């Protein structure tokens, strides 16, 4: 399990490190986006970051599916009893609701660091930002906990990747905000 955890940690860190880098060094990211290889990803840095977001989510999902399959004794089916299953499903739904709410409130430019990449993005204090700080990250973490509660609970590894991701997102909240 240690080797799988190290591989997962490295792959999942790529997203967080990239976002922290863009937040603190937007000029460097804009210069990278202007290079020949990155220009094909989008006309503006926000477009490039959106495409990277999809790549990062593909990697994240691949790590989660790989973990679930690798530590399963057969078909990767839900393992939780009814109560943990219900809690997991509620966490996933709540998390995705928060994520969708952020995208709806901020739009693409707001979500993908437009405020750091030369766009005027109005500050939003209403829902979902009035509910929890960093609702997009909170929603993602809730969804991850829900997924592993449904798919791996009560196996002893069920909390390993959710704890790792929680730490990563807490670090991102600290350094991106």
C-alpha cells in the first residue's frame, strides 16, 4: 500500500502545485501560455487553465479508480453498509452541489483565476461563499470522502486517499487565499 500511496500522492500533487504556482506566479503562467506548445490549448491563460483542470480531474479520477480496483477483491462495487452508503451519497451530492454553485456564481473566468490573470472579477460574498470558505475545494473534499465511504468502507484503506486529498486541499486553501 505504501508504494501505491506514494504514486497517488505524486500524481495528485500535480494539480495542487500547479494551482499554487499560477496563483503566486501568474505572469510566469501567462508567459508559458504564450509559448507555442501551450497556445494550442487556448487563446487566453484562463482557457489553458480550464483545459488543465480537465486533465487534472482525469488524473484524479484515474488515481481513485486505480486505488479502488487495486485494493478490491473482485469487481469494484460499493462495499458500504446502508448507513455509510447513504452518508457517502449525501456527501457526494452536497459536494457536487457546492462545486456547481461556485461555477455558476463565478463563471469560467472567476473559477480559473481570472482575477490573477488580468480580468476584473467581482468579489462574491453570497452563497455558496457565505456558507463555507473555499466552497469549491470544500465540495471536492466532501465528494472524495463520500466516494471512498461508498466504495471502500469498511476496508482499512478507505480513508487513506481522502485524508491525503484533505491535506492537499487545506494547503491549497492556505496558499491560494
